[in-house]
C-alpha cells in the first residue's frame, strides 16, 4: 500500500510551529490535490492548508489544539483505495500525547527549538508519583537548577491541565526561597529580586466567583494570547505616555480634494492612515532610538523600519499586520500596503509573516470616536502611538495681521513608551516631531 506523508509546511520565515485548530477531513475521507485538509493557527494568524497530493486520509498524528513543528508529519494519505476504508479501527490511529514546544518569542532575535520526543520517551517522562506530565525541556531545566522531583511536582502550573511550563519553572526559580507577604483571593505580591537586570514580581490573579444569572464566556484562543501579551508588556515595561495635539486641517482639505481622483485612478480609497505612517517614519529617522528593542540589558537598534498597525477584527479581537520597510515606500505604496493588509486582516487572509517583524506600532483609537488613549506597548518594541479622532474645534490662528478664532481640524497623538530606554525628553520630542510633519503637509502635493 502506497502512503504519502503530509508534513506541516514552512509558512513564514520566522514561523516554527502551528496549532491544529480543525481537521476538515475525517479518517477514510477522500482528499483531492489542493483540497483544504486542515486548519492551523500560527501566533495570531489562522491558515487553511491544502493537500499536496490525492489519496485517502488513513492516519492523523495530531488532533485539535495540539502543537506541531514545521516539518512534522501530521497525517498519512493512502493511495490504495481498496485497502483503506472509512471503517478504520481505533488501533490504526496512533495516539500522540501533548508535548511542550518552546514557543517562538515574537520578533525575538533568538529562537529556541526542541525536537519532539518519541511516544516511548513521553510515557517514560510521565511516570512519576503525582502522575503529572513534565516535558523534556522542563525536566532539563530542573536538572540544571538542582530541583528535585518532589519540588518540581509542587510547582503550580499554568499550562493545560495545570501542566508546568517553561515560564512557570523560570518564574519559580527566580523567586525560589522568597516568602509570601499574604495569601488571599486578591492579587498577591511575593518578595522580588533583581535577576539579570529584570525586576521580578510574582502576582496571583484573584479568584472571582460568578453571581446567579451571570453569563460565563470562555476566552477564544486569540483573546487568550492578547491577554497574555498585554499583561507581559505592562509587567516588564514601565509605561509613560506623552500627548500632543496636531492641526490636521491641511491634510483633511487635501484628502477631500484628491480622494475621488485617487479612486478613479487607483481603484481604492486613500485614508489618513498612510499619511500618518509617512509622518511617523520621518520622525523615526530623526529619533532612531524609539525604533529599538531590549534583550536583557542590551539595546537592539533596528536597521529596518517596520510599522505595525493595530486592526480590529469582526470578532472584536485585535491583530497587528506589519508594513515592512515602510521607509522605502512613497505615499502611493503606503496606501496600497495599508489597504491590502487591512482587507486581508478582516477577511482572515493574513499570512504568518504579515504579523512578524514590527519595530514600531500605531493604533487608531479615533476610529471608535475616542479623542485619545493610553496604548500598551507591543513587545518587544519600546513605543506605540495612538491616533485620536479628528475633530472640528475652535482654535486661535496666528497671522501677521493678528490673531483670530477659526475652525480647525485637530487630533490628539498619544505616545506610550518604555521608560527603561525612552526618557520623557525623547518620547515627547518624537511625538512632537510627528505632529510637526503633519502640520507641515504640502496641501498642493500631487497624488
């Protein structure tokens, strides 16, 4: 019987693993070439993978919510229709126990990989007095840190089925030997230590009980990842926010003048977003130290300017597609890139690489009618700019003939930055420079 291995394909330069979210074919189903076979999720992007061959699905090595590495065999297709039927015995489906894979730190210059153990190795690793499963990675770290089996089993895990993850173990090691100040249902702080330049604090979440009639809604996968990412960012980066008000009158009037001809010529809308990104890119060139990342006590000054733009999805979640090398694009190129990424995000057609590699992020809180906001930094970046709603307001207008009151289009810019590396002077000067570029916009500019 001829068998064809279906492997998890490479889906992006920095993508090393994916979660199986849904099988579109059952054991025994016929699969045509290029027919969708399985849905997978990488970081925040969901993808539908087509079959690269025709046959009958005879085996699946990963089930829903399990993580596979790029290159792993995830299924077997049989080309012998006679010997493979829909009535497949349970023994033919090879069981796979969930193993812990080191998750790639988004945009991190260092990526760790572990090879998945064999089934026999997994069974052996799982044989301990408490019945808890510990991955090879966790056991390796515990061995290096001289943590006994009993001590390892006492650690409260945050993974599935209370499994101890790498982060749980590292957090335990960092706070090993410290005493708890208090222990109740409210957030609790333990003694902290400065290890490797990081101020570590162990915070326990409150246990909240529902009241009669309350509705319980389980977070979906994307919301859980967003929550973890935001908590991590707020925890490690001391946030400071500076505000500047920009006069957008020239830009509003210019866009109103050219948007019809732009649509006729290019077949798409020109929004304020590419104009704002253009100003941000110019300011980054003037102040390159906002285009950095932190690794321990090392500052990584980015060569590329890759602008992430936070985009709201129909589900209510957020995703941040990235415009790569935005400094190399003119206004026309930025417009096309913004429209393409925004449309792909809303239609769930983003590729894994579309959300990777951002060095600076903007978020448009004005699209919801908000005047300003205090955005949380998108790690591992060190700054983020929130764009408020453009409003008509009375303003003092200075002229050589004297001052007078007039109607102007104004917008607040809210710049949040990591005070570990971006001081108030740099953070404030940067957002002021963005506003200066917006106010100096050439209203006679050709499209």
